[in-house]
C-alpha cells in the first residue's frame, strides 16, 4: 500500500492540488489525508476508489501505477461532453429522490464515473 500512497501524493502534486483541497474534495480531515499519503493509515478499496475519482485517474493506476494506461490520459473535456456524465444528476435524483443522503449520492456518482471510464476505454479500443 505504500506504493499506492506514493502514487496518490505524486498525482496530487503533479496536478497542482494542495493537500487541503484534496482533503476537502474527499471530506477528510487534513490529518487523515496526510496519514494516507505517508502510508501511515491503511487504504481500503473504497478509499482508493474515492482517491481515483477525486484525482481523475483510474483505480488501476493508483494500485499498479500503469503509466501506459490510456484511461489516465482522458481529459476533463472528454468526461464533460460524455452523455453518461450529463445524466449523473438525473440518475442520482431519480434513484434517491428528494430524501437522498449526500454521501450515498457521492458514492453512486463515483460508481457511475468508474463505469463510464471503463465503457469509454472499451469503445476507444474496439
């Protein structure tokens, strides 16, 4: 897991994201984020998924460091123009209605993001 922690820190730094900003995106305390980045706290699979979404990379990249993975090269505009992205709010609203818990919505959105990445990859590499 130390390699995962190192990749999280390197990716954050390469993207010019401060620790405070990333902690805010993940709804973590700054101290918890620092523990993750230094490999002092154990990362669960859910934590890795949340970091991947927040850093806009794949979980595979964080776990394995596959620099040749084309999914890591997808730009924001590719996601913004995707029909799947434009339906995230609709999907979460229809699923949860007006009584949705924000954490549940974020989790569903993260799952939809991962599915979208995998679909885009499969479509691009037919």
